[in-house]
């Protein structure tokens, strides 16, 4: 059995020893970025000798999937094997920056240790001198001359000892500063090198010496893209321009410098097995609002996505308090971690100038079974720093229809709503959307393709040119007691005015209260031809307003309830406000 092992080892040694080993440079030419991961295309030129050649491509991402490597070449070359291995010379070799930094670090640590040993010896000498300050005991007769000599010796020796200790302290502090800087550089360099410490090794056979052009493809993780959209509408004509963009991040360890780029919604982990059809069951769609991503409201058959451009101050105060508590907890767990931060100003600048590496959070999205690919016309450079970079994909000119909705009871502004048909033909992926109207940023919404049919509903924000007002008409409102009951009557007047230079269509909503107690009755006295929903009490009007036209509506109702009870008609909203003690 041992002979077989020795023979195999000898055979491998013979193969390797006869192979012509070549290290060659390569560059990344093309990147197909999936939602998570990317297909990398590298190119390299190599001069092969007749026989067996061991070709090594260094500096490749450590996040490479070895099983995905493909090598293409047009020449008469035979590929015997392809594999990857970590290039440990980067970390352990005496050559290069890492080796130099390690040598410098060892030298400084040795000097610091030597100074520490010297300091310990000097302290021992100082302790001996301190314990032997008395001359010949307490009762000894010591001459003045002897006392002067002893005091002079003690003073000079202690002065020299203290100076040596001060010099050692200063030198040690300077060496500690240098050591700290070297460790920071070494950590950064080790991190950078570790992410691209992989190397691709190919065994190529050829019957003659020739120059070969190699194309290497492989899949790599640590990168991806997120779709982003901008929607612009300049007026109410219905013309909407959509800018389809992507945020691309790269944390592979290899910079992408001036590469051709393709963005794909496909699955990079495709199987060679043909798919099977499962039963296609239909059911009613239960829309679930995800408040972490968007705000949506239902109007008729369309879900309208509302851009989030308002600040909920209640949440701000609550979140800030939570963050403060969390930060205090985190700092208390460091146990002096920040003691390692140097006091030197330049070093502190260098320490805090280190680029932040934010974590990339992944989420699950639903896309079409048929993948889409977008070839980017321009070449892009995406450094490997884990930061998102914006890439332009394409533009679309859309046609939509606009109308308004106004609820004067809750908001003085009217809200502009758009219906955009043909949305499903645009190969979109769920993602955030910035909305602009008339050159003004409205807010950020979210496109969720699961709930989009052939028409997308989207709010384009408030329009201050549609003026609304609601006021209580006191002369038509009264409260009186009839027998054992109270009868309270309320009349409100709604005014809607269009100050735009075009006709607008809009819906106006108000409401009357809905009784939830058998002792309380509500009667609608006047609705100005509005349509009342009995279950909700909501009153709606559909109107058209010509330029500078205004319309008024009245809504009047009467409450009847026992006179010994109290009914609160006015509604209130909660807000945070400062409190001074």
C-alpha cells in the first residue's frame, strides 16, 4: 500500500515538475449583475509553451464559486483541469506590503519589550537606593563631609534614573503610536487582500508554443442590485416620464473598472433539470399592506400608492428615545474598547477616516418567471466598497389620467391621483419610487407588482392650487332639549375652488356620524346631492371645476340622545408637543 502512495506522489511530482508555470494578469471586461450575485467575465493573454502549462490568475475574489468556472479559447488547446486555491503568500510571504508591515511590527514589539525590561531593572535599582538612604544606622556618627557626598551621590543617581525612566516612557509612547498605526494598516490591507486572495489555476496542454486568448467566466456572491424609479409629471396633461434606475453594490473584493454591465432579474442558480408544471389555483387576492415599505389606499378597483414624505413626530420621539437607550447599552458593553483610540490628532483623523462598510440587507421580492435583462449602454465603474452606486437603465414615456380627491374635514389641500395603464409591460421589479410633480419632489413610494393589474394608481401629492375649506355654520346649528332627549343639529359648508388654468375632475368626501348605540339616532338633513354610504357615514361628490370656478356644498345632520348623556361630536388627533416644567 505504501508503494502505491509513493508511486502516486512521484507521478504527481513528475507532472508538476514538467509543467510550465505561468502567472498572468487579467482584467474584468463584463459583469452580469443579478439581484443577488453576478456572472463575471475576465480576459487574459498567455504565451504557452509546447507541452503542459500551469497557468495562474491571481487576485480573484474569494467569493468565487469554483463549480461555476468556465474557460473558453479558440486555439487548439486542451484544458486538463481548472481549480481555485487561496493565495497564502499574500499573508505569509516576506515579499510585499503585508510582509514588510509584519516585519516592522515585530521589530517595534521587540523594542517595546526591551524598553520594558530596562524600565523594570531601573525601578529595581531605584527601590534599592530608596531603601538604603540611611548611613550606618540611626546611631552612627556621620561626618558632614560624608553626608554631603552621600546626598550628592543620591541626588545625581536619582536624577539620572528619573531621566532614564522619562526617556523610556516617551520612547515607548512613540513606539506604541507607530505600532497602532502599523496594526491599522495591516488590518486594512489584510481585509482588502483577503477578499481577493483567490487564484484560478488552469492546467493547459498544447502541441506547440502559441499565444492564447483566454476568456474566464464564473459566478461570484457579495454583490447585487435594487431597482429604483423616478416618476415625473409636469402638468395635468397625463404625460408621465419614468426613469428606470438601479442601485448596484459590489463587495466581491475586485473593483469593476469601466466594465460592460447587464442587469438581470434571472436566477443565477439555474438547474439543468427541466421544470414541471404544478396546478394553478386561483383565489381572491387579499391585499396586505406592508407599512414598512409603503402606504396604500383603495379607491374603487385601484390601489393608490401614497408617497411617504411626511414626518410622524410621535414616531420620531419614540424612535429617538429607543436609539438613545440602545446606544447607551451598546457603549456600556464595550468595556473600554475606545481606549485603543489614540490621543494623537493625526492618528485620530486616520482612525475615523476609515471607510464605513454598511451591512447590506436582503429582502424577498416576487418577479416574473421569465427573467428580464437590461444592457447598460455606457460602461460603469463600481468599486468594491459595499456602497450603492446609481446606474441608469432606461426611460419610458407613459400616458395616464389625473383626478383629485379632497377631504376638507381632515386636510385643507387636495390630493392629485394618477392612473397609469400598461404598467405590466415595462419589465419592472418591485422597488422604491421617487415622485415629482411640476418640478417639485413629492415623496417616495413603492411599486409592488403583486398588486398591480393593468393600471397603476399613484398619488402625486398635494396640490395647493386646489383650495378647500370647511366651516361650521353657527346660524344653522343649534342644541335643544325636547322632553327627555337632546337634539343637536350641525351644518357645515364645504368650499372647493380651482385656481388652475385647466378644468379638473375630483371627488370630495365628508361624513356624518354613525351611531353605535340604540339610544343615539343620527338623521341626515341635507347632503347637497351627495351620495351617502350608510355603513360608514361617508358622503361623496364627483364634480368638475372649470378654471377659477368654485363650488359649495352643505352637509347637515341631527343627533338625538338622552339628555343625561354626553356625546362627543368633535374629533381630535394626537401630536407630540414640548412640556416645560
